[in-house]
C-alpha cells in the first residue's frame, strides 16, 4: 500500500511539474502528429475523414500554447537546453509547413484550413 501511495504521489508530482522543455517536447509531438495526418490527405474525401483528427490536434496545440504562456520566460540556465530543442522543433515545423502548403493546394484545402485556423503554421 505504501508503494502504491508513493507511486501515485510521484505521478501527481510529475504531472504538476510543467516546464518549458516539456511544452516544447509536447509541441513537437503534436506537430509530428499533425504532419502525419496531413500526409494522408490526398483528395476531398481523405480531407473530410481527417477533419476530426485535425480538430483534436488543433485543440491540443491551443492547450500547449496556453501552457507555454503560463510558464512565462525561462531562466537563463534553461535557455541553452531550449535552444537545442528548438533546432529539432524547427525541423519538425518545416515538414509541417511543407505538408500544409501541399494540402492547401488541393481542392478544398483552403476551406479546411479556414475551419482550422489555429493550426495553420504561419504561412
């Protein structure tokens, strides 16, 4: 019973310890997931079937942005680690932008992203 209580305490502690590195890692995973969904979009039918997944990822990304805003500015000691993670995040973002541009060029692509403005990555 003590072990279970310790484990629950640790999990609750870990969940409550949000930080900039976690937000960046979670953001990278969400962007990779979004890129993966967009890669499967080839026509209006696949676009329509991807829409619920895209909406879920958009909501996840909005929550991540809010988490980042709540954290505020990182400490100077954390900046170097963040810079390394940001390089990896930039590569993920480039792949996402490529897929976004491809889907935007498809019939109905612009209409899809009008519905999902929050995930349209700065194009």
